[in-house]
C-alpha cells in the first residue's frame, strides 16, 4: 500500500501529485483499491437486488393504491400530500436538529402506512407484486 497525499489534487491512477499548495496542511492517508477478485460481485448483485425488492414493494403498493379506481379521493389526496412532504427537501422541522428533526417525517410516514394498511386490497398487492417481479426478477 502506498501513502496517498490528501491534498486536493490527484492523478487518475489514484496517486497524488503536488499542486501549488504553499502553506497547506499536508496529510498522508493509507488507501488500497480492492481488486474485483476480492469482491464477490455476484453476491453483491444479489444483495442489492434483494434490498431493492424490499424497498420497492411498499412503494409499488402505494403507487397501485393511488392508481386504483376504488381508492377514495380523500385517501389519494392524503397519500399524495404525505409522499410529497417526504420527498421534498423542505421540512417544518429541519432534519439536522437532533431527535426532533425527523419527527415530522415520521408523522407523514405513519399517515402513509395507516392509509395503506386500511385500503390495500389483495388485488392491489398482486398488481404491485407482478410489477416488482418485472422490475426486480426473483431468484437470481
């Protein structure tokens, strides 16, 4: 392992070169690039696919619930408001505030989960599962 200069300038091969940094604090960091033979890429792909499926299923269920014609308009509006609030970068309570920062997000998420729990039908679950299987094929 070769030491790498942690100054702002690096060559494309990962080695460092000295720029015009008079008076800059020079720090040396030990770094090593892993070869592809060290990482089991097949295992990593399977883990990422499994994580993708676990995250994607509730999102697809929400989408199918929104698109379902039998979902009441008030439920759709509440779901859209909660999803919009969760996705927008603006919060009533900024996330960087310890403990309280995510409390407003938790309220929106709780409302969303409550709505899906009460209005999700087996048909909606089936449609979401079929879409999930198309996007993230199982068993690989």
